[in-house]
């Protein structure tokens, strides 16, 4: 892992030139609570909404999927001018492994998912006109997800599943799910920017899918619930309000495995509180995506996607991402 380089504001009022010092963020640097939250915005800028089409799709019982994906993200961050940080940008490389297993639960089709990411990122900008950069590389938090389709998508296997899909010209699916982000990612309590969050994140979800002919529409609503981080930045306590996330997808399937999707998402809330002091960092984010699924053969598929995100708040982040993923079915 590369070391951080950060200009250090002098604590002596008679000195007007910032001193330069190398080391981890948080060691010997006390910019105040406002700047601390700014750096949280920098760290979290690449963790936008998960615009994932076909999340509630009908799967055959007993199927297994393994996938590998790569996402390149870059963007800019808008900050309060009083913090003296200008031209703030970030760049992130994310590699992820994902596993899905489908099964039957109480005469319903269900699935279990596990996702693990490895990330490398750089956050940079000008502090009092002096270039500043922070680099991170390591494991992100592990995400587990369980979902069950309560209506539609009956639990079927093999030829029975294939026959049902061939005759399902119109179909409605309603499902519920729960995703949990575990505090397993790289985290240091003396640094503000971390790849792991050092807390649990619970995401109850509800989904709706309606398909007719080659077309389908999909809606997902979720609430992100955060536990407290009692070991935040040198012994402080971080709390965060729930975040409301909504997404919709319009998908056209040309033939099995070959599809095109357009997505739109919005999330709101998630204001942070440090040691009882509420911060002005509420999210108000609009995201959109275009996705293309390409079949290689009956077991292997490729997905390409572009994802954009823009903040509706005075303080926030804008980003653009390119993603490619390969999945294998057995």
C-alpha cells in the first residue's frame, strides 16, 4: 500500500504557510469536525447506488452462478469553500467476485448471494493551494444477500423450468430481500479514508417485475440502515441516518442471454452525526445506467455497463463508471 501525502495546516497562528508532512490521515492532523466529514465524502464518493437490473429474475432451482467484474470510476467532489479544499477528484478501480445459489423455500423460489470486492483508489485535491493525495488499496466489506420471490417465479428445475419460461409471455414477480454489508474490509481507526466502514449496513428490499413479450420493467425500493461506528477516527463516534434508495429498469430481451437495459436510481438521506454533532452531508443523488448482456454460450455470459451519478446537493459528488463482468452458470 502506498503512503498518504497530505499538507498539514500549522497550529501556530503566526505561520501562514501550510507545512507538508507524510503519513496516514489522522496522525497529528486536527482539521476539525467539518473537514473530517469532508474527507468522509471523499472516501464514500465511489460508493454510489447499486444499479443492478434483473435482480429479481426467475432462476431455476439448484442453479449456481459465479461472476467476476471490474469497474473503473472517476469523478469530482463539490465542497464548502470555507474548507479551503479545491479541485477535489477521485479515481477508483474495483474488482469483485460474486456467487449466487438458487433454491426452494416454502414452495417459493429463493436465492443467496455473496459479493467480495478488492479496490484501489486515489483521492486528490488542493488544500490551501497545495496538492494533496491519498491512496488506498485493499479488501472492501463483504456483502451477503438473501431474497425470495413471494409472487410469481415458481420454484422449477430443468426441463420444467425451460418449458415455463418458453410459455411465460406475461408475468409479474414480487419479491423481498435483505442485503447485509459486514465490517470485514480494510479499516484503520486513525485514518479518515478507509475501504471498509467498520460497521454493519442492513438493506431490506422489496422488488417488483412485470414482463410482457420481450419487454420487462423492474422496480426496487430499499432502506440502508447503518449501525454506529464507535471507533471512528481516533476514538470518535459516527452515526448515520437511514438512506432511502429507489431504482427502476426497462429491459428488452432479444433472445435468451442477449438483452439491453436502461436504469434510473435515486437515493436520499443518510446524514452523518459525529459525537452528537449533525453534519450537512445529506445525500440527494440521481443515478442512471445503460447495460448490455451478451451470451458467449449456454453457460457463460458477459455484461457491459455505463453508470453515471450526480448530486443534487451543494456538497456532494459526481461520478462516471464503466463496468464489465463475466458470469458462469452450472
